[in-house]
C-alpha cells in the first residue's frame, strides 16, 4: 500500500530577518525527499484569516537557490495582530484564534512549522495547544535572545552588517577627528552591539545589561586621545537606558511603540563631556535586510532539514536549536520562557574588557 502523502504547513512570523527564505527552501527540499507536500501560509497567521486562506504551494522550483540568497521572506510576515486579541476596524479587540485553527485544519496539514522569535513562537504554541495540532518551531531573530539556542537565524547577518558599518565609519571618523556613535537594534539584549562592537574594533560598547556612566566613557576617550588617537567608535544598543532612566522609544502609525533614539542622546552627552565633534548613525532595519551571511544560510539549512525530520519522527511541540556545534530539539515552552540576554561575565564581555574596550561601567577605566 502506498504511503499516504503528507502535507505540512509553514509560515514566517514576527519581524523578518535574513535567512528566512533559506529555511523555507531547506524545509521544502527535505520534505520533497520524503514525498511530502508543503503549503506556505502567507503573512504569518494572517493568511489563515483571509477567505479563502492565503496560501501557496511550495515546490523546489519556487524555492530554488535564487530565493535562498534573498533577504526578507517570500511568505510575508507580521509582528502585529495577536490572534488572541486581534485589533478590529472599530477599535475593539477580538479573539480570532479559533478561526485560525479551523482554517489551518481545513488545509489538511499534518503539522505546522513556525519560523519565529519568542513572541511568535509563544502565540503559535498556544494556538497549537488549543487546536490540538502538531507544531515545530524554528528560531529566528536578529536579537538572538531566544532561550537555549546559541544562535537564531538572522543574527549572524545583522552582526555582519553592523560590523561593516563600523568598518565604514572608522575612516570617516579618522578623517574628521570625530567620535562616531552607531546605534544598533537588539531589543533588551545587547548581543548585536557586543558581537559587532568587538568584531568592528569599537572603543566603547554600551549594552542594556550594563548601565553606563558618561564619566567612564569620557575618561576612556580622553585616554585614547592622550595616546594619540584622533577618533573613537562607539556602539550603543537601542534599549540602553537614557541618563534620565528608561529606554528611548518612538511612536509609529497605529500606536506602535519601537525602541530607538538613545544614539542621539548619547551623541550629545559625549560631545559635551569630551568637547568633541560627534556624529550619530542609526542602523535600523538595514540589519534585517539584504543577503543572508553564509553562517545564516548554514543554520537555516540545518534547522529546516531537522524540523522535517522531527515531523517524520512524530516529535512535536519542539523547537530546533543550535548547541555545541549541532542541531538539537527542545520543548518550545522551555525556549520561550528564557530571555537570553548578555551575561555580565560571559566570554564576549570578558573579551571586550580584555581588549580594553569601555563598556560604560568602571570595570574598564584606563589608568
Ligand atoms: O526583534 C527584532 C527587531 O528588529 C528589534 O531588534 C527591533 O527593536 C524591532 O524588531 C523593530 O521592529 P519593527 O520592524 O516593527 O520596527
């Protein structure tokens, strides 16, 4: 008797990042080796709220190697519209979770692969439990703040982009005797700032996990100048607290609040404290776009293949994760309950201190 054809659904959810298409490709290629169909659900769970549901068949010819190299996601994504409190046109919110569950079940999929960060995986996990359907999670976020996994898809590319920004800021800083401030993303975790700051030769790295004192930064830059340096590079993570306390954010259309703005505040503070010319670059969504790095493509490929293997093995409610140079799987619930911020005595913090980089506290004062 022929093995019944399996069909699996896949969606991308939350903020996009580089490497999502490489995950989709890996899932499709692996599923095809098993003779399974893959259905792509558009715009996260929003595609399931449309009538008819907005889905597309995925085959190797529409997720080929060209797509794998592209940034963004061919499935679209969203980081708003929680199905359990969905914003309605009249301003009210409605629980639309059952509509999503029922639309997904009608697709005839035996399992769903959700590619998301902590927020999206939490929502998908809740939907899967309520609807009783099998779910596999694949971690993606430039913030790299998901629990257990050492790496999430998108982080490596974001770090490469921020490092390249420092490479480009250094010569212009040196030409004009300036202090350059680079504000990077990362939400409440300083992983992008710390990693790119070390790789890009920053003199000062400020992360939300380590409060800064402007006096320490000024003393460090003064010491650099006394040593003959005519410029400095400062990286600041978007959620670093302002001198008045609290992180800086801005309001956007639809009442959305997003972090950003600490770079300019810091630029003024440093100019005043160092009596020097400062310029500020806010890197923003450049960190999310563009071609994925080789590392992100590898991670995406390993995660995608392993996710399908988990379905083949009938292991569900799991998130694939990267640990000790290999892919493992862990309960989704475990991964999302841990917000992986920078630990104060981790290897990279100690590396930065060992390089004489100022982290804003008095642990790096040059004497
Ligand atoms: O979580 C990813 C992230 O890029 C954060 O680093 C950033 O704070 C946020 O998303 C930006 O969100 P949006 O794309 O809605 O502006």
